[in-house]
C-alpha cells in the first residue's frame, strides 16, 4: 500500500479519546489497530520495510504498547527483542533514566546487558508526542555504548515537537502517520 494511502487507512482505525488522562490531552488509542488483523499486518510490514535500510540488529520495545509493536517487528525482521520498562519491572541489573511526559514524569529502565558496543538498536513505541520517553530510551541505549539505529512509531504528533527533538539529538525517526491536535 502506498505511504499516503497507508497513513489514511491506519488513521481511520485509531480511536481518539479527548481529555484523557487529563483535560487538554488527546489520547491516540492504537489498541484499535491491534484489534484489526489487516491494519496490524499492514503496519508491521510498513515499519519493517522502512526500518530495513537502518540495519538494526536489536529491537528495543518501550513499555507498554511498544511491546506489542516491537515484538511483532522483531519477529518479522528476525531480530532479538529487548524491553524498555517502567521502573522496578525488570528483574536483573538495570540502567535507568527519568523523563518528562506531556502530562507528568516517569522513569524507564533497560537491563544492563540488553545491548552493547557494536549493536545497532531500533527503539519502538506507539507514538511520538513530546519525545521524552524516546529520548530517555535513546539515552539508555547510548549509555550502554550501543548505537541507536533510529526510532520507529505508528504516530507522530508534530505539534508537540518530539520528532524534531529526536532529530536534533541525531536520531533517525520513522513514523507511519501523523495527527494534528485538532484531528
């Protein structure tokens, strides 16, 4: 499916929940894509195709919807999967990073042996808003001396400038569609 057609196809299947989790936030619910096998298959195929030129050797999936995308993408690309989790959820030695969300703050962690020198890591999440989560994940991967091949997400929210911040940090950004705050 051509990129513009795919973007329209996927956007039509994303549910927007207004004023959640707090007033003024438009939550883009991608679980509706996961419920649609055709949409989910098209999405994973498009992400795999776009990611292949970046030559990733590891997929790092961000808690929690990123786990679904990252798992499917790692399987499709025949790559190992590592998890970027919320603080306190990983059982082994970790590295951690604090970051700001568009509606709060949080801490993420990665196992200290999840990747290292010579690894090219593609970080996967459901969407890019302010970029805080993904920038923190980039920092974790780099702290382990691995190379960030790029980040991949279903949705970019360009008005929140996360994609711009990631690019300014030297990170390749792959997304399939974008939503304005008025959509």
